[in-house]
C-alpha cells in the first residue's frame, strides 16, 4: 500500500471511498445483505455522533457480539469520534466481560441485544455506569465527515484489544492510528489486494485479525463476513459471492478438509478460490500439504499478535511453493519481515544471536503497540528501545527466514533437555492420521522435572494407543521428546480467540495427576 498523506486516522479509509465516487460499491456481504460503502459510512457516522454525545473523552466505547456489520461500523465510527474502541469477545463469561469493561473504563457498550441481556444481572459489579445501546437502536446522524473529531492525532490510541491470555491474565493492548496503518502497509508484502478481489473473513471481528477488513477497504474491495466459521457456511459464501481470497486458522482448515473428505463433491464449490492465507496459530506442515494437494490454491502466512496490530512476518506464495517442491522445512517457517519491520533473535539479556541459534523473537517497527493498558511495568518488560519481545522462541534460518520453535511458556524441560511442544505435535500429526487434534504439554515429574504429555482428539471410528504413537515416532524424535503420557479428550480447550489453551490443559492435569491418562515406561 502506498503512503497516502490524506489517510491519517482510521476513519479516513472509509471516507476515502465515498469521496472517490465508490459509495455505491459493496463494502460488506453478510448473510443475504449487501452493505455499500455509503451505507457503512452512514452507520459509522451514527456511532461517531452517539459516542461524542454520550461518552466523555476519558471513557471508552466497547463493542460486543458475534460478527455483524455494525462491528465494522464501530471500527471506523468510534475512531472518528475521537474515543477509543474497546474490542470485547462474546465468548467470555459475563463476569470476565465486566472485569474488562471496568479496566477499560467503558462509558458506552454497543452490543447485540442478547449480549446486553447477559450482562444485565451483573450491573452491580461495574465500577462505572455505561450506557447500553443495542445494534439496532442507533439512529441516523449526519455524514461521517461531519462527525470526525478534527483534533485527533495519528499517534493517539484508537483501538483497545485484550490479549488471548495464553500466558496469564489478558492484557489490554493500546493501538494507535499509526499502528493500524503500519500494519496495513506491512501486510501488502504477502497479501496484495487486487482490483477484482473478493475476500472472506471467518475470524471473530473482536480479534486483531479484523485489521484485514480495512486492509481490503483501503482498495475499495468487499469483505464477506461470516458470523462464525462452519465448513458448510464457508463453502456457501465462497460459491455465492465468487470469493477468490480468504483467511483461515489451522483449526478451520482441518475442519474444512475433514468436511471435504466426507463430501468430495463440495470441492467444486471452491472453484473461485485462488489464494488462502492463514494465521492466529501454527499451521501443521502435514495439514498444509494436505490442503495443497486437495484445494489447489496458493498459500501465504502471516505471523503477528495484538501487540503488533496484525501481522509483521510473512511467508508468501513463492516461499510456500518452494516448500512444497523441495524444501519442506519452509512450510513450518514464520516468514520474513514486512516493509518497515525489523526482526531479530535475542538471548535473555537482549543480545542478538547468530543464525541458527534459538532465542526469543523480537520485532521493531511502527506497528508496535503504544503500550499495555494501565500497566507501565508490563510495557517496559515487553518493549525495550522499540523492540517488542514476542514471547516466542525462534531461529533465523540460513536463508534469512524466521522460524518459530515454540512459545516460551510451552517449552518443556525434561531431565535438563528442552523439548519444543510444536516439534512433537508436528511429528505426531505426520505419523498419526487417526488424530483430529493434538496439544503437547509438560506435566510435573519428581525425577525428570517434567514429562511430555500428548492430549489428543481421535477421529471418529479410529483408535490409537500411546505405545503405537511411541513406535511410530521412534525414528523421527529423540527418546526424551516422545510422549510418556496420553490423554484422550472429546475436544481441546480453546482461548477466546480460538487458540489451544495449553495453560488450561497444564492446570487441569496439575490439579489431578491421575488425569494424565495412559503412561509408558521411562525412555531416559
């Protein structure tokens, strides 16, 4: 994306479409509705006027509910008002939502009516008395241009998102207009938006991945919003709207492939799809190759997080093709920095490590967050001299591409040896097609410190034992990396952003060691 000096703040993206005569073009498809840029702009204007009228500048506006066009209107409209938009996740419990509303000092909650009903019984827990407004209650206002706060500065915070909480209590991430635009510029590296693109977005709009919507709107291209991902609805929308690009998570792709295996005639419904990007969590290489063989589309990957306002490292279509053709290790890489982004691997002291040495991935660029909400200490620990410590263990490959080994919290230390849970998961997926999902965690052991435990979901009508898994891994993994415990579950727990909640698994196993399931003898 070229730097356009007229785009200073987030609502300028929407304003730019109406000023170039594209107001009647489709901006969003949702169910059977078509929302034009003019209609979206009018809705954003209503939210901007409402926010300015009902919310003091020191308070925030929160939006809550499953995916809906009004979520996108809030992206632009609340930002236009000069107030900060707080993204709330409807998968949270009422008390979790109230706690985040209190931390964010919410003065207005814009939500689906059923979400307001959920929170009503807990009003006494709120430290403020926010105004509650349902999605269908906002009245028309003047044009968006007339409601934009002209005092806004590009470096000021405009969005507040809470992290997934994979390593503890969710933190509030403050993102400025500049952060958002820097993220959009970075994304163009691997996700070019073409003049005919129609893009499908199945992630929750409360996730940082929502930046993909203004990414398409910047070029005047429409976005198909799915209320939630289900293989059938995904296929329905691809076929109906002639979608040619989409983004999925690993769990979504696995679900889609499972559906297509059971319903092979549905493959033809994906004829328009040309490009598939993925992110949010590591993509198993075996799953990616299955998708490549079955779908016949090009792939790209983005590595990012809330603190980066989106993605910062990208593995583009050419990288993927080299991986499929002759370098399978590329399929497990994170990618190269996008424009304006620097990355390095550091040790615990912050010193840069040589290529091939594992350490923590650090990223610097204009898209690095303003900071954590009301937590200067955590901000100082995470960002030093502009470098964000991501909490991911990575390596810089000989070819200059970064690879992620694991999350720092997910590295298992057994008998003094470090075991990357992602490595074990990938090996098991490759060797055990009977498994639908898997998470590898460490569990306490008095002799070895920790043991490797595989928590799995087995496909219907399939069986597998711990001994069988160990036998299949014998030639591909060192003995200390092979799981010594097997736990079979109906489903793996997930965070509110759809990632596997390994912290919950570890806590669940620690509270009752007998849950550690099938065990096998020492492999030391």
